[in-house]
C-alpha cells in the first residue's frame, strides 16, 4: 500500500504537488484517490488511522 499526504494549500499549490509526485506504475493493478477537505485538526483522526 502506498499513501501520500498533500496539503494544506490553495488549489494551485495542491495541483503542483500532485503533478510533481510520481504516479503509480503498471505494477499497481488497482489505484484509488481520495480527497478529504477540512482543517488539519479536524482530519487528525484520519491521518492517525492511515499512518501519515
């Protein structure tokens, strides 16, 4: 499993960070993306749950 946290930032900063990161290759048969919107304090449980 690979996980990556991008943020916080404005839409331009988030777009730039997504483009600069490496995309999953052909060895990853299944891929999924999730966008969570909220404050860092509000999303702290999710960050701990995923291990970021």
